[in-house]
């Protein structure tokens, strides 16, 4: 079965919503940093966030799920 090219994309996980917001900030602050280091830093930051701090990204994911 072929995939429909016009089908909506699956919703992003909350971490990826966080990553989409945070990556440009990290890249602007330290342009020489590698992608692996950026991801490692963001993963550590994400684990350190409280559920209240993660809530906006969870809500964004829920909004994506409603559209999907």
C-alpha cells in the first residue's frame, strides 16, 4: 500500500516540540557546537524540567494530535 503524500504528518512528541523551540537558541549562543552535543544538552535539560515546565510542550503535542 502506497503512502498518501497529502496525508497529515504524525504529531511530534513533547520533547521534539521543546527541541524545535530550544535548538535555535543554543545554536545562536554557540554556533560551533555539534548536533550531537546540542541533542545531549537538550535531553539533559528536558529531564531536568518539572512537569509544569513541560506542560506547554505537552499541550502543543495534544493540539497536533487533534489535527492529526
